[in-house]
């Protein structure tokens, strides 16, 4: 058995107690090593990717614009058996031992799939062109909408382990972010705001456009208005009550460079680059007025507001937690210094998900906002720029690596462990003023892959208010948000509500309940 690391291999059938003199002898050549010895190589150009067919003693090595297929039956003497020529520069390889298929990440050439059934004569089966760089992502109704520089990509994520692109729209500018509201995608397209009808996800069509004066980096839609973070032109307020004819009705010229925006409770929170977090009263959209600001230690690039706190992705200063319970007096109460540069942020339940550029995806527990703690991370293959969380999955806009989908299993829960019973966790925040996150666990049911689950909200009189989940779900950990609305989208009255989780599978019926308190 051999482990091959970019053609440096270790024979694991040999005893591990190699004499220390041997190790020292090899390390003196100028290469640092510990319990690994050099036995052979194939001397050609830079190697950026490698994978192995262990059953047939084959190694696939990506080098520039091609793949070498090497026979390593004799590890001290690798022998080339064939070559694969690609159009782009190879950045990654994946080999499926079962199907003997090689998947090649070919840079600008997209994805290529090759059959290695006959190692001496590989055959290209198919390819998929992935044109852009994923900057922003929003998930809604089983679809992930990705702003990928060249335009909007619509990806079916109903099966998160098998995402498939079903539609796209190439915008004229550079698509940097996207927000979905109803049947429309609002795209911050650098040179302005694009309104795209996605009622048919397989056939997105632009129906409206507004040319903002600056460079549109981010967008947030609320009610009849789209709020655009417009770089040097600050915050722009666009009336989209008629999506085919968006019109600017107000603006506020922030002192910095507006990169991110989030709207909550009559205020727009703007991540304003070097000018930090700006809090702008937009209760009158035609006359936005700044009421306060907070100077973050580094560039404020994105912001997410949940409850009484604004969570700011502040570049090299990591995640900053700002108390905005009094919007006219924001104050920092906690921070977490992420390993990378914090570019994007999303809050779900007790956890804040940070897209930390070269630091990948970071998961931070903010149940105590004054003491944020990292509880999980994933070193993404690209540069994590944006993140959106939905249904227990984190969707990361990973720049040149496209859309990446991850699942956070919670503190102390192994990835291979499934729940052994139905659990409805405490919602957070609770009491809540605008939204609450409801977390629950679905157990493995014998001979039943996906039991039927319903999650419903009732008022104190037992009347059904909202059905949040009515579907067959895979065993595991899930979450959903309730925005204090009923099934037709109307806000409910403040008060006490009952949340009921039910599972049905082959005669098994079980339920859990909890109380929710909504205050205005």
C-alpha cells in the first residue's frame, strides 16, 4: 500500500521505526522531513494536482495543460503510460475508483470527465464550462442563485450532494451579489442593478435595470425597495414596486466605499469600507439620513443584522459584533479574529458563518455575543467571498472554485453520527422581534431513507398559522427560519405561538413541541 503526495511516497508496509540517522541523512539534502523518505519522482514541470488509482497502482498528475498517467508499481521508478491534453490549466483532479472516471478542474476550460478504463488510452466523456468567479449567493426554494462575475447562475440544490445548473443569465456588467424576493432576482451588477424574473428558474429573463452612479457591490430587497451598496456613491434606494421600471427615490452619500448593506427595522446598515459601519434611517426611503456609525478596525466589507446585533465582516479584523439595540448608539461588544480576511457573513441561529477569503468558511458560536468562539471551519478550495445558509447547509461563493456546499454538524457531533430520536431544539432568538431560527433533528428510521416531516406554527387557540416544512427529509440536523408571518405572507400579532414538529414513517408517529414568543 502506498500513499503518494505529489510524487513523494511512503511505503506503509515497512516498519515505522526508521533509524534517526536515516532521516537526518535525507533531510540534510535541503528538504525538511519527518518519518518520510524520498524514493523516486517523475521530473517534469510544476505539479498542482494529484490523485491515485490504488487498485491499479496508477497516479494521475496535473501539470500545466495536461495530465500524466503514471504506473507506480515500482515506486522508485514511475513510468508514464499515457497523457491527457486539456485546453486550460489544471488546478484539481478527482478520481472515482468505482467508475474509473477522472474529473479534471481545467481552469478556464471548465470541468472535463475522462474514462481511464484503459490507462494507455484515456477517452474524454464530457465537459461542463463554468465561466465565472463566484462572488455572491442566495438560496431560495431549492435553488442557489450565484452571482459569478459574468452573470447569474441558477443551480438546483434540492439534492445538495448533487447540485445541477438549470439556468443562467449573462449580465452585461460584473455580477457581484444577488438577492431573491418573490419571483425576482436583484443583481448588483457593478454598473447598476439588474432585475431578473426567475419565476421559471430554467429560463431567467431580465425585465428591468437601473444604472446606479457608482459601482453596485451589494443589494438588499425589502418590500417595494431595493437598497444598493454603490461603492463611492454610497447607499442608493431604488423603488422596485414595478420591477420592469426601477427608479431611484433616495440616496445617502456615505463617507467611505459602500460594499455591503442589510436592512432591518427601518434602518439600513452599510458596510462602508474604511468608514466602518454606517447606520442610516430609511423609514422615509426618499430621504435617508445617517443616525450613527461605528469605526471598525479594518475595512467593513459585509454586514448581517440579527436581533439586537450587527455582525460585520471586517477584512483582516475578522468578525465584529456590534450592539445596535439603540441604533443611534452602536457599540462593539465582541469580536473574533478569523484566520483569513472576513469578506462575507451570515447568521443562522446561534452561529455566524464567515466567508474568510483564503481562510475558507468559519463557523462561530455567538450565543454569547460578547464572547464569540469558533466551533467549526472548512478550508475551501477557492477564496471564500460570500455565504448563505439555508436548510442546514452553508452555500459558499468560493470565487474561482464556484459554489461549494457544506453542512455544519454542531459542536461535539461527529460527521458520521445521525440523531437517534426526533428533537426540536430551543429556537433562537426567543423571544424575537423579526425572525427566529428553529433547529431540529431527524432520526434514522429503519428501512426508510427519508421520513415525512412537518413543522408547523399554531396560535394559542390551536389555529394553524404557518406550515414551514411539509416534506420528506433526510436524517440529520436541519434548521428553518420563521419571520412571524402566516401562510399568505401577512405579519402575525405579537404573542405566544406553538411550534410543532411531527414525523411519520411506516406506522411510526412522533411529535415535539415548543413555545415561541413574538414581540414587536
